[in-house]
């Protein structure tokens, strides 16, 4: 009985499909970043087995699917980062608010904890992207990893610039009158509460510009770290290969 081929179409977002049993699944779209990483792991398994896979096996649609997943994941990272910044910045800026929150959560006294909390979605996603460096071993897996990381880079760059511009704009245009109107609106026209909110807003004001520049730095590190990790792993592999070649020759 003829052997059954199982190296056919490791589709984007699907399992390895035996040749002739299904059309290519490269038209599939990933559900989440874990699906994309799982697909790259499958590519690495195929390439580690020594199978010769042509460069164009990962189609333009396949590369675009990885790019879109990286872009979408980076966009979500940016949104969560912005929301957490809006939550932690007033706590770091206003001692009265910090004292109130500390009664329920003492760790808010630590700026390191607050910044770690703010950056946590980027740290987690960046760690997953660095994890991909061990699977970037052949043409197919390299194309997939690079497309994913480039998509994430573009997304975080756009999001970082938008947050930076928004913070600088708010710093330049926030006046005591505007701050009071915003506080009065948020307090539902209750003056005691409006006074507290106004105090918090005005205490945040001097921290907007420094936060804007820190945000740019955070997003730059978040985008460059996976590429730096891949570069180090590549150097390590080449070094090991060179030592092996010298040993056998």
C-alpha cells in the first residue's frame, strides 16, 4: 500500500493537511496570537525534519495573515496600555487618590509596580514574540515570524505615536477652566466631588509630557526587543554551527 503523504499544506491557521486531501488552508485567518505561534511551530517541525520547502510555499495571503495578526495583536496591546495608563497615571500623580487606593491595595505606593502593571500587556506579548526566535530556523518559519513581527511593529509604532500626540495635545491645551468643566461634568454637577476630580486632573497635568516620552520609549523597546532576541539567537546558532564545522574538519 502506498505511503500516505503528510507534508502537504501546513496552512496558515490550520493543521498540517495531507497532500491531495484538502485545498490549501493558507486562506484561513488566525483567531488569536496563540494560533499564529502554533502554526509557526508546525512550520519549524517540518523544516527541522529536513524537508525542502520552496520560498513561495507561504503565499502572499499567508504572509498577510501573519502580518494582520501581528498588527491586530499590537493594536490590542496599545489599547490596553492606554487604558492602564489612564488608570495608573492619576494614582501616581495625586497623593490624595493614592492614599485612598492604598487602603484597599497597598502596592500602589510602588511606582515600579504601577509601571509594571501598565506595561504588562506589552511585556507578555513581547515575551511571546521573543519565544518565536527558537522556531525561526528555515525559510518558511522565517517568513512567518518576520511577517508577524513586522505587523506588530507597525501597529505599536502607530499606537505609540497616537498616544504621544494625545498626551502632548492634552498638556498644551488643558487650562484650569477646561479642567473644572471636565471635573464638573464627570461629577454630575456635584461640587464637592467636582473639586476632588479637578484636583486630580490638575495634578496629572505636569506629568503628561514626561508620560508621553516614556510611552514612546516603552513602545520602542517593545518593538525592538523581539528583533534583538532573534538577532542574538541567530548569532548563537551560527556560532554553534561554525564550531561544529571546525570540529568535523
